[in-house]
C-alpha cells in the first residue's frame, strides 16, 4: 500500500513532513487527524514514529450488544474509525469511544 501521510507538521518550525507507510509501520492503524506523534530522525532521515501509548477511537462498526451483556462477558470484533479491527467486550456499541493500547492493539476501556 503506497500510503503517504503529508499532513504532519513540525510543532516547532511548522514545516510539513511527508512519511511513507514504511516509516509508520503498524502505527498507521491508529493515526487520526491532529494526533501528536514523536518523529524520530537522524539528520534528514526519518527513522520512525512513536504514537501515544493509548488512543481514544470511536467504534464505527460492530454487532449490536445484547441486553444484560457485561464487562466480564464475551467479546466481539469492532471496526474503529481508522479502519483497524480490534476485539471489544459485548457491551460496546457503534458510536462508543474506546481506549486502545497502540503497542498491543488491545481494548483497554470505554472512554
């Protein structure tokens, strides 16, 4: 996939930075507009990007929960606003905002 993120700006100089998916790696699954990230560079070469450890993302698609579903119940897949699919508890519904660990891709809690 030839993804290029060209809406990243240096917060000190406000220079625009273009990154390839290779530089972003798996982090691209959790990026949304206006997310502050740490870009690791050596001279003019971009080595990688560090996202915050957790991100709050809204659920764009998931099967409806059933009455009585609790946090200790089962789980189901949910597609988040960025397109990434994670496993969430049965009580999570479309439109809910969830906190995800960007290092593991796991659901942490409802935000």
